[in-house]
C-alpha cells in the first residue's frame, strides 16, 4: 500500500478507487433504520411482491421541477422508496421523474391534465415564493405517480384521502403511505386473478346515479363486478369474493337471510352499509324544517346480533360535522342563507391504529346510527370509524330539526364521545340458522344445489358493518350530475369515503399484507419556530464561517506537514 501511495501514479490510483467506490455504491447500497417507528423498513409482503415480478414495472413520478419545500421532501422520499423497490425487484422496477406539461403548448397541456384527472390524479394548488421580496404565486402541483405494467397503466394520487386543510400533516401522512400506495398499485396491476365483488339488489337498494361513483370509480377500476338480484339465485355463487349490501329499504325474508348467512359460512366477505332509521336531507327540505325519523323494519337485527353487533334505532349527532346552507336571518323579504355546521352530518375518524382507517381524512356520514358490539364467541370487534368527543345520541322517536343547536345549553348536551359507526368483525362466525332451518330446506341445499348447510365457517372470516347507508353513496347535482363519493354538494370538499371503502375491500378480499403497511407512523420532529427566529443569525454565521475555517485549517496543516516532510 505504501509503495502504491509513493509511486508516480498514486493520484491516478486514488481517483480510480474513488470512482469504483461510487459506482458500486450507486448500484448496491444499504441503510440502517434507526427511527423509532421504522419508517424506512419495508414489509415482508412488499418484499415478496417485488421479488415475484415477472415483467418490468415502469413508474413515472410527476414531482419534478421547481417545487415547494414540502413537495420536494415528498419527491425525495418517493425517489428513495423507488430506489429500494428497484434493488429488491432486481431492476424490474424502473422509474423516472417528470414535470407535467413541460414543453407542451396549451392544447396539449389541457389534454394531459384531462388524462391525469381521468386517472385519478388531481392537482394541488400551492403557494410558492417567487423571489425574495416579490411575494408569492399560485402554482399547480400534481402529486401523483403513473405505473405501467405489460400494457396496462394506473394512476396513483399520493395525496388522495388526505386533508386539504393541514398541508404539513397531509404531506407527512402521504410519506407514511408511500409504501402502501406504490406497492398496492403494483400488486393490483399485476394480478392474474382479480377478486369479484357483487352488489346485492332486491330489497330496495339504490340502482341509480346515487351509486355511480361507488361502482364506476371505486369498484370497477380495481375489481371484477356484478349486480346480483338476491331472488335470482337459490344460493349466492362462490365466484363472488365479497358482497355489498348498501342502503336497503325493504325487509329481508328468512330465505334471503339464509342465502346471506350461508355465503358468510362458506368464507364470503360482507360489507354492510345499512340504515335502521329512515332519514334524508330531501325529507327535511320538503318539510317545514323538521321531521321524525322512522324505523325501516329491515328484519336484520337477529342476523347482525349473531355476528356480534347491534345497530340501534337512534340518530347520532356531532359538533364536528359538515356544513349545509341554513337560513340565519332575513334582509327585507329575502332570507339570508349561510353555510353552517349541521350536527346530523358527523365527520367520522379512526379511533385506533387499524390500517383500514388510519392516516385518513374525515369520512362524511349522513344521519348515522350508533353501533353496539355484543357477545359473539370467537369474534373480534374493531371500531373503524367513530364520532368526535363532542357528540350525542337521539333515541327513537328521533326528531330531525333544521336548527337543532340554538343555544349554549344545547351544546352542553354533546357530552358523549367516540360513538361507533363502522365496525370490523373477524373470526369464525356461527350461523343464525343452525337450529332453525327446516329439514327440507337443508336437504335441498345439499342434494339439489350442491351447497350443504354449514353451521360455522371453516376458518376465520371477516366483515365490515356500517350504520349509514349514505356513507357509500354520492350526491347528484343538477348541474354536474353524480358527484364523487364523500363530496359535500354545498362546499365541494371531498372527504375520504372512497378511500375508506377501498381499504375495506382490500382488507376483506385483496392483499391484507400490503394493506398492513398503512399502519405506519411518521413522527413529525419539527423545529421550534421561536428558537429558529431567535438564533437565525448565529446559525447562518456558523454555517458560513465553519466551512471557511475548516478549509483554512486544512491548508495550514497540509502546508506544515509538507514543509516538515520535505524540509528534511
């Protein structure tokens, strides 16, 4: 080594060694995850997915160019994540960064923006400082990714499902969900077998534009889909992986309940989104400012009770709620209308770390009822969505009033908290009909329909129960037609209803291993802004002077060593 360093080509050897080290580091590198929340550690399911890729996955990240600081950080985290994806997949994941619309004329740029919108990637309007002293300008940023695999393409909006109000925490949550969104999209686009979801009809379920977003924008791009009239089949076919029961209006017969029960016993997954009481905004608008919510009589209480939950005949109200237009006074003969919070439209959130609902924006509900969990042997109950700490319950007969909160005394009644509205049930379910089914019906199931009666599921099964049918529907505007699921028609703010529903389906019928990555925490370790302002000058001077001092010190030491060596 000494001979090499003293030889006439020593500098060439050093430069060549440094280049070799850099080339090797660029191709193979590792890192230690020393964070408490293990934010940089990929899950086993993601490793398995990436190592099983049989064809290249091309990823285009739309976060390039001059971006605000928060989006630059998101872009850097995305680059690091994709770099790790590429290494684990043995270079099957390839990625580039692009700035949308760069170099295109106005017409081509408009076409590109329309294509991104149809892929589900929506722009975010941000404020960016132009130059020092010149103020700020509005700028559109597309925080999205396009993933292509064997001729198929899918768009991923990295901020979808996040609050548009708190930008810092939204970007932080987006970083926490990077692995889930990227790995989840790759998992879906390369699947050979797609889970099939059935929408059950026959009991007054909506089949109009109220479910347009649910079917066309949520289910069909991700799953196989079919509408299933319950009375058209003797047993629900096993080809369906999951069954949706959304906002039924008519009672279920015992034979219909038997079909649903046996679908569960054979391992089928269920999403219930049902109202026990009938209450709607249309009823309020047609009335004189109030109406009585009445019970639907769906005849499902015993079935749900057997599975471990009870939907109560009440209405949940919450001070943390969406806004609707209300008359607040009059000027002359004209009423003054203003957007005001309305307690019958609670904004629901997660109360635990379940990956279905964690790191989501609020979910909009309309006239929800409360859910109680009841004893069911072998069943685990997890609350997915609940109200805030300032809520209350109105028991039957529940009167709905346009101006329900009129004074501070009324507000004091909102003393209940975390009232469950959506519950996940997991375990080995027992049939409601174990000692109730007639022998003739039992024989028919076995001999004619080749689907023997089962009194219990063979293995652990799961379902989601939501006590609000409107949570999965959308409003319909006379001007715009069907709105998006979770979009408030008065403020046009879109809540995370669609993301919550898709997470439910993924947990029930998709790849739950990938979904578990939604449970990651990213702790914001923010600097103290007050201390920053107080010590700004000191740290600026330190950052300027220390490098200069180090260079001068290195020069003096180098000169002194040279004089000592060659002076002899």
